[in-house]
């Protein structure tokens, strides 16, 4: 059976979850991080962790959502296209399904995720120009985390977005049999309002649970329910030839309606910028519970750095010893030199042919 293109994507295969699974991932990761950081505190200052107020999974998610909103503001400053903004938001949210804010602050990861998105969406900007337009930022702040972010994304950079699905549905609506010929001009506010809901959906978990087309249809339904229903009915009325058995079965109308209603609920309830005061409180507490191994200058940081340098030195020594043992110290790594080709002279003095 022929599968839709979206179902062949890494997004469909690796980045879709149920709401319960998302909650479990965040809670488990938060608890594991708290355990490791508490142990680190105790290793260098026994008893110090008892006074630390660690952030919980909900507070971590609140902070990440706030910086997803900050991505939108930065994109407006740089005048990046919609594709860059949507991709960077997805990267940031995906990153924190594999990492904790107690190790990596979203402010720093956000800058790297956005810069990475400009490259993966083919909207590049020079690193110097990017960093120079962001206060208190240098190029290394962006590049230092680029590999970590890419690794956390499993190097799966392609993202399918609801705003593109929305544009496709809007074009389709204009071609419905009884649509006014000037609907694109007279009712453009429908599309603009639906796009606003798509942007709000980026602050939610909708993209991890539903398909881009479902999110897009729900956004239209929030603005013009009758129009969304009309478009949906037009698709349901399309007859499929009996000989085309490779087309996947359609979801039932009841199942699709339930999904659309659930998405609408997610957007209207959670598609809002977090309260700034609540975010500041989480950020204030984060300063005291951040992993000391990630804080430059702490005993834990210096010990971890020394250990890393020691391992690197041991690795270099082991490699050098291996080369010495194998007698490879004097071997050219590029291979043996090429033999000088023998060039024939202009006159062949050994010619035995003689006219005499």
C-alpha cells in the first residue's frame, strides 16, 4: 500500500508521542537530572543539596515555552521567513525532550537552534552578522552548542509544518465548486486569523501529537468552522476507483472530528505566552539548581574539565605508543612517494633502424 509522504518522514517515525508519553518523558528526565545534580552537589559540598529548590518538569516546560516565544521575536528582528521560525521552534522543543534546562539554559540553546534553522531551511546568515545583532552574544556562544543540538535532534533536520499545510488547504478552499471567485481577496482575514492560530500552536505540544494537516484544519475551524467542514466534506465525497488498492483508508469522520476538537482545545488553552513573572521565578531558582559541572569556575566544573583533559592526554599517549610499537613513527601517513616517471627524450638515440 502506498504511504503518504509524511508517514515516510523522520518526524512521523521518531517525533510523535501521546500526551501521556510526553508527560512521562519530561517527568522521568527531570527526576533523573535532579538525582544526578543532587549527587554532584553532595560530592563537593556535603549537605548543600538540602537547601536547593530544584525545578520540576512543568517548570522546565514553562521556561522552554517562553523561549519558543522569544524565537518569534528574534525572527521578527532579523526578518526571517516563517519556515525558519517554525523550524527553530521545533528544534528547541525537540532538544528538551532529550535534555534538561538544568544542564543547558534555553536562552543559549535558542540562539543555536535558530542559527541552525537558517542553514537547514536554506536561509543562511553569516555567523558574525547573526551574533552582532544579538546583545551580549559572541560567535562562540552560538557555535559551542551546535553539535550538541544537532546530536540531540539525531541529525534529523527536516520538519513538516502546519503553516505549509494551512496554505495548501486555503488554496484548495478557493477551488471548491461553490466558492466565490474573489474569496482570496474578500475573505483573506480567515487565512490570516488561522495563521495566527498556527503560530500559537507552536507554543503547544500539538506537533508532537497530531499531523501538520490536522493542526492546519483545526486552525481554520477555529476561525470559520463551516468553511472547514465544507472542505472536509469535499474530500469525503471523492470516490476512490476500485482498482486503486494502494490508497490508505481514510479515518472516520467521527475520529477526525474528535482530533480537530482536541487540537482546538490545546491551542485555546495552552497556546499562550507564559506569564513573565512565573518565568522569572523559575529562572531565578534555576540559578541555584543548575548542574555545577556546567557552571564555569565551580569545583565540579574544574574537576570535570581536568578529567576530560586527562582522558584526552591518555588517548594521545596510547595512540603514539601504538605507532611506536608498530614502527609507524616514520611512515608517511599519505603513503609512499610516487616514483618519478621516465620521460622519453626528444631524439631516440637507440633507434636500430638504418637506411644503410
